[in-house]
């Protein structure tokens, strides 16, 4: 039951580390933005409408950062699995995840069927949608 060739894993590992760099940069920029927004808000804001709009903006940034952090964790887990030789196998049913799926979602931990079932159970908040 061998899913991926070493060179395929290599390609996916490069994708994962590039994505990790991208995410780290986005998280740094995102948290900087959020900090900047609340600074600018300050005590001089008179109109409460403006204030809540600015707060909503900050919330939005934080939500984005949370999503990015979640994906970053998924990438770390993927690297763990590469090290353990478990990468490319579904964590639920142990079957081999097709390379096409991993190519689209290198952080995929489940085969399409298990992912669909998982999303149905947990509301699809996973970072690796089913193909
Ligand atoms: Zn599965």
C-alpha cells in the first residue's frame, strides 16, 4: 500500500515549506495590522459608529490570523507525518490518499470520503476541504 514515491513527497514537502513561509509572513503582517488599527482607534475616536466599524475590522484581521495559524499547524502536522512515514495515508481509514488530492491540498490528512464524513460531523471547519 505505497501511496507516494520519495520524489512526490519531496515535491509536496517543498510546497508545504513555501506555504509555511507565506503564512508566517501573512500572520506577521496581519497581527501588525490589527495592532496598528487599535492604536489608531485610540481615545480620540468620537463617533461610536466609527469605533465599532474599526473594531469589526480588527476582529476580521484576528479571524484571518486564526485561520492562517490553523493552516500553519496543519503544515507542521504534515511535516511530522512525513518524518514518521505516515504522510499520504488517511488518518481515519489508513488508505492511501491520491497524489492529485495532496497536490491540491498538501496538508490533507484524510481521503476524500473520510474528509467528507468529517466535515459533515464537524461542520467543515477543516483547512483541507474535500476535492
Ligand atoms: Zn479515509
